[in-house]
């Protein structure tokens, strides 16, 4: 890899903040540079890092709610109210969790209230 995902992400976020080039054109140019440097296979890492930097800059949290089955609308709204209105909340269905819910905030902090997590602790 010619440049690290962090370096690419910082450059992209910085260019976005300058607003000298329309966003669509900037994305196009950015992808061209990544391809030219042979780093296109690492695009996923680069974009995740850019998302993390943008969220931090905009003071937003990325919240992922995982459950074994779909979360009902009422339950989702109750969980959603625990976070700021501007925060971005995603839900994922992960049948392996068996029951309960796992909440991850900014890929760093986690609340594990799943049956799988409890069984894991029990048999440690």
C-alpha cells in the first residue's frame, strides 16, 4: 500500500472541508488517485476511516444496534431516544446472538445484553 488509510482519509476529509471543488468531482478525483496508486483493494478501510473522521469532526456518533430478530418500531424508537437526534443509528439482524440486543457506539464502546454474551460470561 502506497499510503495508509488514515492518510488518504485525512486528505479526503480536509479537501471536503475546503469546499473548493464540488463534492461529486472530489469523490471522482479521489477514487482516481487511489486507483492510480494501486490502493483500490484497500478502499473499504480508507472509507471507514474517512467516515470515522467526518463523524468526529461533525460531533456525531455512529450507533449500531444488533439483535437476533428485527427490532419492533416501538422498541427502536425507545432505543433511538437514548441517543442524540443527530446521531446515526443503524440496526442489524444477527441470529447468532440468540436473544437480546448489542449496542456499539463509534466502533469503540459496547453494551452487550444478549443471551450469547451472557452464556459466554457464564462459561468462562
